[in-house]
C-alpha cells in the first residue's frame, strides 16, 4: 500500500517537476534589448532565452545578477537567474553599453 501511495504521489508531481523554470525571451536587435524591461516573479528561478538577431556578437552582462555571457551574432544563449528577492536588476550589453540596456524586475 505504501508503494502505491509513493507511485501515485510521483505521478501527480511529475508534471510540476518536469515543467522547469519559466522561460523569458529577450531579443538583441540593432544593439538594443527587446523587451528592455522584464518582469519575473520574486523568489523564482527563471530561464532567460537571449536571441541575438544582430550579425555581431554581444555580451549580456549584469553585476547585480552576477551573470555575463557572450552571444555570437545570429545565435542564442540560455542564462538562468534567480531566485531573486523583489527588486530591480539592471543588465547591459558589454560591447554596446550605451544602447543595449535593460533591467529585470522581480516582484
């Protein structure tokens, strides 16, 4: 009976476990981030899928998120962030810092 309970419990939980963290897509185009403001739930791990549509490389960088990742032109990268307490976390493109700017807002 105990084994049946464990099996049923695992079957009920498996879709939740397999779902993984929420995925947020960010595009780099013309040395800008789209969207440049990303809202995520606080205290939740999130997967950023960053697609670089430009022909040149860009580096996603954030001191507050403790992340940096070079993304070649016409390619994409996955960056995991969080769980984060509520707040704002700026990020920028290291190669074009004057134009490629954005922020993550955990709420």
